[in-house]
């Protein structure tokens, strides 16, 4: 049962008698389980349970070994469907949920597909619930189950925001009326990437320590960053009625956490630049780059010291991110607690303005947010968490210009600033290659290709300036110049 709670498929209710109710995500997983079971001819029997005195709005999923009762009462403000104390023996349904590995495996290859419509077996005309008893210990969900659910969530968010038309410099931004969340209708919550761990043998340390300090984080697989903060609506359906998805609004704060050894590794393999690039494209104004200066082998640290100092300076000076250094994970936890408390004081007493998702596209998102901040700096505008995840997904976020920048930055010595200067002159990879082709062939053409970038951008100074060596490397890659 703990696994189902961790995955936010159920919520726990009641003291001293503990009962469990399925969340919306739990309903969807249960629906997929049943759809695949139906395709395999292994469908639990559904029968009307009114003969048991439960009323016409209740149903029973039953079998010879156990049953789960469904009711039609709605809980207060938890976002999960709940009902009075009905039903006790849920072992059969729990076993089906735990066997999701085989069910979702079939769904991935066969018939069960996600739909925005309610599942066929969900009672209509009322808010329904499955109550589950915690009668037995459960094991960790298999890795295949986690990856299957993750793929479902990726697909769920991927197409929420359309790609849209490319934005020209004089393109007109959309007009809209923001959704207004009044104080008292939401709470500020910390969202933590569920892959953030202290060690493989102690995966829940972060969550448990935060909970001890009064901050119960929401954990999930995040598209970007390691922690961020959301305004969670007390009425789960409020945003969907007003033109946005889900019940969470992303605030303008995000944390990228790096242990010192991981920072060194990410610089060497290129993840460091990619992550900074994606953080810039996220549209979040306040980026916190948190570095844990853990104990390391001194010889390795000395070899990498200059590289690390350069990266840290780049984070602050070039990218404009806030750098926070901590000595250990416990310091990081205290910092996250402090940030959460500060943001609660900052936002819970003020209204929030949310951009409706239907006006957003992957191409107009950044220009729109910049325009809103320039014209109305005193009014913060935010987007829903599903829209944010859709925008930040690697595939949905990547435009041709973004791809061109990343391709250029693969060449050693070409920083993000240099790549952007190249793109100002040659907008696309095709334009860049054609420019090299126009240099001609032979010895003279080879010389022109080697000098093309350096001579065309010779007006640049400082970090943006192109040396002849970098210009030659680019000619070798893009102009097919043989060394």
C-alpha cells in the first residue's frame, strides 16, 4: 500500500480506522488495468450492489476471492474520491493493481489507450470511490511498472500545448483574460523529483526528512529541475472549469540540484550545458543552482577545480542564476524548508494569475511571458503544471533553432553565446551549410571556408569573439574541410 501512496494512486483517510481512496491518477491506472484485462478476457465481474443496502449509486467489483465497493459521495478537499465506511475485502483488486506490470505491458503493445473520457466502468452521474484496506505489506513496484506509468504520464502531458506557428519579430501575441485564483483557494506545495535520493540504499531520505520538518513534498518524475513550487488548488476541478489542466499552478522558482561529483561529470559529458539551455527555455524567472560540496578525492578535485570554478562563474554571470552552496544533503533539506516557508508567506495572501492553456504554444510561450513581465511586472503570470511539463518535454520544446544551437555547441569552444551569434547570421543549419558551399572549392575555397565565421563575426569582442581555431573547427564539421 505504501507504494500506491508514494505513486499518488491512493490517499489515506481516517483515524484510528485507516481507509484508502483512489485518486484521479489511481482511477486511470485502474481503468487501464481493467481495459487490458477485458482484452485478455479476464474481466472482474461488475454487479449492482444496491441489494446490499448501499443505494443505486454504488457498484461492486467482485470475484470469488474478494470485492471492492464503489460509492458516490465526494470528499471535502483532498482531490480524491471518498465514501463512508463500506467494503472491507479488497485483496483481489489490490492484487490486480500490483500485477500492473503484465497488464500495462499488454496495454503498451495492444489495445488499451488513454482517453480523456471517463472509463467505461466508472459510474456516471456521481463522484465515485474505491476504498482499499491496508491488510498486507506490499513490495516495491517493479521497474517495468514505473516506466510504463511514466510513459503514460509523458503521453498525457506531451500534446497539451501545441507547437504553433513560428513567431516572427513583429508577430502579434494573443490577447486573453487570465484565470484569477483568490487567496485561500490554494496552498503552496514543494514538488520534488522522485529520482532525487541520498543513496541507492536510502531513496526516501529527502522526503522523510522534509516531512519531519513540516513540509510534505509532492513527489513525481519531473521533466525539468529537481524541485519546484506549485500553488495547489483546494478544489481540484477549479482550473479545468476555467481553461487550464490539473489542479496545480507552477510558481516562478525552480531548483537544479547537483552534488559536486555530479557537476563535474555533467560538465564533461555535456549535460551541464543542455540543462542550462533547458532551464532558460523553461520560462521560469528564478532559477536556483544548488551545489552540494560533498567530500571528494582531493586529486580528482584538484584536476577539476578550474573547470568547476569556470562553470560556477558561468552560472552566475552568463546565465544570471542564483547559486546556492551547501555542505551536505541535510543543509539542502533545511534550505528547501526555508524556501517553501518563504514562498508560502509570499504567495498565499495574494491572488495568482494563470494564463489559459489554449492561448499557449511552444513558439509563443517565451515571447508571451516576456511581454507580460515587461508590461505588468507587478502582476505575476503563471501556467498550469501539465502545460509546463508539456512545454519542457525535450521533444515538444525543441524547435529547429534550438536544435541548431545544440548542434553548434557540440563543437569544442563554441559556447551558448557564440552559437547564438552564429544563428543571428545563419538562421538554420541549411543556411549555414549553403554559406560554406558558396565559398567554392579548391585551395581558395578551403581558405574562405576556414576564415568564414571568424571574418564575418570579427566585430565581436570578449567571450563572443571567434578565434581562427574555432572557425577552422566549424569549417571542418559544417564545410567538409579536410585537415
